[in-house]
């Protein structure tokens, strides 16, 4: 009975050695390596402090509100229209 167990073990080893993808699959099933802490934010912070804010400024968190931008554009257009009206009305009245 031990010979059949030995034969089974021997055939299993041969199939393991003949299959090149098995070590690759075994390495894929291992736990992934833990990421190392990045030094980049600390280095950027030190450069920011030493240059007194000239480099690596913090990113602006807010984006301009589109409603405010639309109101600003409408105000500028109204000012241009009013200025145009104030210039051209006296010109047309003087032509009559």
C-alpha cells in the first residue's frame, strides 16, 4: 500500500514540476505587501516652510461657484450695455 502512496506522491511532484504556471498562481494567492509610508508630503511641507510659501502651496479646496460667475458676467454685460446706450442715445438724438 505504501508503494501506491509513493507513486501518487511521485506523480504529483512530476505534475507540479511540469506545470510552469503553478508557482505563479501560488505567488498570486499570497497576501499583498503592505505599502510603505510616502516621504513626499513631508518633504514638500519642509520646502514650503523654508521657501515661505513660494513652492508647494496647498491646493485651493474650493471651486468658484457657477452662480456667482454667471452673476458677474451678467453684471459686466449690463454695464457694457448701459455704457453703449449712454453713448449712442445722444448721438442719435443729435442726428434728428
